[in-house]
C-alpha cells in the first residue's frame, strides 16, 4: 500500500512539471542591439571599484571637476563603475602619484609631469614659456601632443587626458613694464620657472606656494612667476602692487590623468568607450575651470586696485628672445635622447598662433 502511494505521488509530480513546462512561454532571443543594451543596463556582478589619487584639496576647482568626471562615469555606466577620490595626497603625494598608478597603489591618478623632473623628457616641453594664452588652449594642446607622439615615457599607463593651467605671469611689489627693470629682481621661482627668471636677468628664489605670501610681504622676494589664479587662491594679490602681462612668454604646468594599464585592459570594451568619451568632454571642462579661476584672480586684484601692466610689442619680442635659451636647451636635450622635441615645439607654437588668431 505504501509503495503504491509513493508511485502515485511521483506520477503526480511529474505530471505537474510536464504541464508547467508546456504552458511556460519561451524567453525571446536577444538581438545584438538588445544584448548591448542589456550589458549596459543590467550590471553583472559586483561593481568595478576604482581608486583615484589627486593632490589638489577637495575644495579646489580642479578636484571638484575631477569629482564630477567620476560621477559622470558612474552615471553613464549605470553604476557598473564606482570611483572613490582620495584628494589632498591622501593616497599618494603629488611627486609619487604617477608611480603609484604604475604600481597599483591607485587605479587612477592626477598630478603634474613637472613634479618628477627627468621622468618625462619629451613631455617636459609642454611646460615651456611658449606663450600659452589660456588654460583651455594649453589643455587642448597638451592632450593633443600626448596623443600624437604617444611617448614611451607614458607607455606604462593608459593616459585618459591632460589639462594645464593658464599662462604664468609676473606679479611684483613694484611696476615692471620692461626687461631692464627685471634685472636683479628677486623672484619666487622653482624648477622651470627658476630657469625663466634667470634668462630674464632676475635672481630666482625657490619656495613653495604657501611660503610665498609671507616672503612677498617681508620683501624676501620682490615678485613671483605664477598663474593669475594663485593671486586669489593663495591671497598673494594682497602683498603685490602690480601684475605684468607677460603672457607672451606664458608657461604652463601640464597635469596628467592616467589609469593603471592592467586595470584599463581589464575593463570591458564598452566601459573603456565610456571612459574615453567622458574624458574627451572633461578635457575642456578642466581647461575652462583653469580659465574661470584665472578670471577670479583678475577680479580679486581689480578689487584691490592692483594694475595689470601690458608689455609693448617691442618689449614682448625682447622677453620672447630672452627665454629662447630655455627652449633651445630643451630641444638639445631631447635630441640627445632621440626624442622629437623640436618637432613638438614647432607644432605647439603653430597651435598657439592659431588659438591667438595669428
């Protein structure tokens, strides 16, 4: 009897399953378009979590712009990518940021090529006193040069984009409207800017931006080479008397945004495409952010009644000729390493002239 009941039970269950199988509608096949949509709209598994090291403090406009870039990546990938920012050098300090990306300390990093002199022998040419008119132009040119020349020095990472600040100008405690008045001037300058000060006839004195306010105030230095944005950002406009528009020899500082190469290669092709698209858009946003900061710097010194002194056409040519040895030295060193430094400088100058409408 028990055995009969068991047999009847099994038959009943099998029957239910058969009926269920007959009545269930088959799932529609995905077309190639549906498959793409499904991959984008339906995250598979855990999100891809990435760390981003930045040396700017969280309140800096460039850090805010980077934060917006990260959030845009997350939105366009429908949450498949999660990026955590570590500002103010929390994860890696500015000079160690690039190697931190290479060695997988951070997945993404933003810092300056100039912070590790000698590490980027070709790309050091981006920062030369070539007369950049603004941050947008400097950012576009810097990214274009990295993409075109694809130098071996950055082959150990994936470069997302490069941005750069507006022209470095002269802010001084006295009026400087010609090259003769520059001679013997004690000017805050480090690295490349120190070389510029020397070729202009001044005496460079190295110090960090936080030290510059007090140094200007006490007369330890009489002037500083800097982007205009620092006059507000570091309040240095309070302790100078005038600004000389020396943008005819305006230098910049190119800043990379790079990703660990293995991490990049591990991303799905569609995710890589989104990173590239957003980065291409954000290149201009960073450049415009630099220009916005410069405008705020000019507004700040205007409120303080600090005059902006233009250089005559004749003076501009004198200043341009004076800094040429800095450029020549770069070209010579690049050639010794078999690098196309001269070719890149010629192209940068051509792009700057186009940007200036010349």
